[in-house]
C-alpha cells in the first residue's frame, strides 16, 4: 500500500554561503516557501501531504532563516518533536562579520530554546594601531586597522612599496580621512631618521620624530594637531 505522506517528522536543514540559501527537509502542509525565501519543493525539500501542522515550526523556521542570512555563512537545523511530546531542536552555526551581525542572529532566535555557535571575523574592538618608520629599516605597522584601510592602502598613502606589518585588517571603524593624513607624512619620510605615531580609534596620538641633521621639521608638527 502506498501512502501520500511518509509520516516522518517535520524538519529543515538550511545552508547559507553568503549569497545562496539551500534547504532540505520536510515542511508543514501550510508552508509558504516564498515567505520563507526558499526554492520550490523537490526531492530534497518536501511539503507534508497531510495537514501536519506544527504550531511553532513555521515561526521558528522563518526566524531561523532570518538569523542564518545575517551571517557570512552558516547552517540552520530545525527538527520537530511535537509528536513525541518534546520541544523542537533548533541549532544555528556559522560565521558573523562583526558582533553587530551576531546580535541580529541571536535576536532572531531569542524566543526559542536554540543552540547557537557563532564565530566572528572581527571581534568589534576599536581599531588602534601604531606606525613606526626608520630611515634604514623602513615602515612598520602594529595593531588593528579600520575598515577600508588595508596595508596596501597604507603603503600607497606613504608612497612606499610595502609596510612591514603585524596588524589585523579590521571590519569596524571609520577610515575616512586617514589615508589623506598618512599621505601628508609621505614628503617628510626622506627627512627623518625615525618617526612614530599612534591612532587610538578616534585621533592620532604620541607623534614623535627624529629629524636628519640640518632638517627644519617645524612644519611637520602641524600633523600633531590633527
């Protein structure tokens, strides 16, 4: 005897790569795939053939998929256990760009007993970095750069081929105007023996220079007032 529905519990497994969402499982009879942002049903994603509604299943599915899309990549799994008198199993795992996106994902599932495992590309700490320059050894960077200012942009602004680095290229912070500030130092590098400065996440600090003999560095101190 053939049955229209195989009788297996409702379930959903979704995978997100940052651009495309793929899903497998079995959804309730009244599921609207368009509302869920899922493709048409097929062998991997089925709709129950009987009116097997789960009061919370679709709500959890919708919120879980919203949480998943907040991540750079990840997976979401939902398994119904109402037929056994249990609560749904809800898990989300993936990578978030910053704590902001992580919180979006957590907020989407805060009303459920969900297990979330989220790692961060950027921990959200402010971008704080230091530049040092020596006429013999060249330029070096340490710390964390703000979003939009990478090591190559830093070297370009200084007018040098490369910068020795031990830095994190951050995904938070505002780099607006920093490249121009750095470029203002470029004309002075051939005139100094040593130069150091720091950026505290808001402004430049601890600016210090050792000029080459005979160089008037008076104009460069204007940088210290930025």
